C-alpha cells in the first residue's frame, strides 16, 4: 500500500495548485459558468447554500478527477513497462521536477532572473564540487546539478520558458445543461493545464511513474484531485466567504509560488539522490 505521506503530499500539492495565482482568481468564473448563476448573484446570498451550484461544482470536480486519475494510471503503467530503465527514468524525472520547481517560483519572469539563475548555477556547481571532493566520485548523483543549471540557462536565454506561461485551454463552445455540462467542462479544464497547475501536476505524474502498481498511481492522482477539488466545492457552498478569503490570499500569491516551487525543487533533489523513498518511509 502506498505510504500515507505520499498521499498527503499529493493532496497538499492539489491545495497549492488551487491557491496558485492563475487558478484562484478564475474560480468564481468557473462556478458561474458551470452553474448558470453569476458570481455577483451568489455573493449576495448570505449564509444560504445553493445546492444547484454545489451539485454542478461536484460534477466539475469529478470531470477533472477522472482525467487526472487516468493520467496517473497511464503514467504508472508506462513506468512499469520501462522497469528495466527505472534508475535512468528516476533521474530524468528528478531533473524535470527540479526544472518545473524553478519555473513555479516565477524566477523566469522576475526582473532579476539573470541574477537568480547565476546564483543557482553557482550553488549547483559548488554542491557538485564539494560532493566530488568528499566522496572522491565525480560521476555521482550531484553531477546532474550543473547539468540542470545549464538547462535552466538555455531555457531562459533561448526564450523557451515563455512556452510554459502560455495558457493552454480547451473551450467548450456549447455546454449541455446541468450536471452533464459541468462534468464536460471539468474534463476540458483538466486538459487545459494552466502555467500553475502544469508544474505541480507534472511532478505528481512523474512520481506516479515510479510507483510499483497502477493502483498506487491512481491513488496519488486521486489525492491530488481531491486537494484541488474539495476547496472548489467548499467555494461553491460559500461563494460570499470566498471573496473575503480571496482578498486576503491575493497578497500572498508570490509567497505561495515561491514555497510551492521550493517544495518541488526539494522533491526533485530527493528523487535525484534516491532519498525520497527513505524520507517517506522515515515519516511513515
């Protein structure tokens, strides 16, 4: 059975995705679209739950949860087929998670991007040199850190990082009425990975590919979906309170991005050094 720590981390990742600055602001719009009730009208209803809105929200959450869990199953299945190359895949996954983590922090869009990338390059090279001196092995796990730094520099100076900031969405031109329509929009939302959801979801999928059974991958992505979906449903139940919560949280968007990015980088380093399983085992 998959460790409860891993499931908890996936659930927390879903909450981080929900609170991200390119998801939280659009929540009222999605609720209005799938329910047919404007956010303004809903916000004027004090302490009353509109169950039509709630049922639509639940259908929406089920829609994107089905897609995410299917992706988790597929990721684990592919990982099992490539079991012989598991060690190499884990290293590639670690590199990608670290790159996604750096992207999530917003460094690429920062006015001091060059400075931060220079610091990252210096730290990565320093850690590698120290590890080589201590262990006497220059082809160790940390040898990938300078490679990651170089990839980040290429990613930035080539302008490729802008591709990750492009909003990819699947629009539903004509929404069927009621619950079915909300479900379809949820499916479309899952395929329209935003710049914020993409890195977090990608990291969870990469971790799912390292699981031993397909069910473990499904559980991981289901936990992520619940972390993203439960706050959405709670918002539908209390839209007026959500606006007060949003006004409070908007001042911390930058902090959320940085903390979320650092967590992804940490997970990537644990994967890189092969210590993630040891960490979850220790916490469990």
